């Protein structure tokens, strides 16, 4: 199998952390050369990563991939010991994936003041702040998100909280993590976990590469070229 991934993709990071934690060695990690182009969308209609390539059968969507990997590699389990524990793990994972990560992903376009729409920024950032408060009431208090051990909830929260800490301030909004004691304690503890630390190192590497592309102007050129190519492809369709 092959996982099409990218260092700075939080959804890809979620799956990579699961792969590391489960000790799966039969999945190659690769960034698709044509990512962001019409050619990529021809093969992967959603146009997003991660995508799991299972001998040519392409599986998109991080949550779907995570559940699939949990089924075919059940040990060590990253779900609960009973259905109620599993439901709690999935609830916290959804907070990380949908309520935090998704809003932060959309906020990434508001990082530069010249391109910022304050109304959009305030709406999305307000959702992040509110959902961190909700997470504070549900998260474990023993260094893990749930059940006193690493679970799929941690895999979703680590990239989400990375974005909150490293991207949200660039939009002009302070990170709400320090103001929520349980989340702050969790965030400090989970970063010492070897699998989380490995994933965070990759995310930081991707962020530095993105910042360098922005600094040199290469990122704007890449985005303009991709938009032009997609517009041309849409016109031919």
C-alpha cells in the first residue's frame, strides 16, 4: 500500500501518526508530484490528500482511511475496550477533525493581512475558540485524549492543535490553548509521546517550507499557475 501524503497536510498527519503508533511497515509514504493540478483531480476527484493506494484502489478521506487501517491492523488497538469507550474516542476525534482542524484549514488563507477578510477570520476563529473550550470539558487529564493511552483521538487532535498553536496567531488571533487548562496540560504532555513528536516534526518541517515559499513569492506563483490550469481544464470540460 501507499499513502499519498504531505508534511503540512493535517489530515495526512492524522493518518501518519496512526501508522507510526501501530508500527505498520507495509505502507509507503509519498507526496504526489501532480498534487494541486487538474491531472491529480482526474485520478482523485476530491482533490485532497491523504489518499490510500491499495494496489490501485484509491481510498480518500482521512477518517475513512483511519477506520480502514484500524480494521485491517487491529493490534495495537487505538479504539476502546468497549463500545462506550470507542464512542468517546470517536467523539473527541471528530472534535479534532471537524470542529478544530477543518476550521483551521480554512483559516490558513487568512494568515497574510493583505489577503485577510476580517469577517471570515472572526467567524472561523470564533468557532475554533469555542470548540477548544468544549474540548477542555471532554479531554483526558492523564496525558492522553481518552482511556489513558494513545488512541485515534490523539491522532486527530495532534495536527489540529498544532495548527491552533502555529497558524491561528498568524491570523491575528491568540491561541486559546493556554486559557483552557485541561487542553493546555494535554498538549504539553502529548508532545513528549514518540509518535506525536515524529508527526509534529514533519508538520513543523512542512510549515517552514511553506513559509519559505511565501517569503520568496514562489507560493503565490504556484497557486496562480494551479488556478489557471484548473480554469483551463474546466473550460474544456
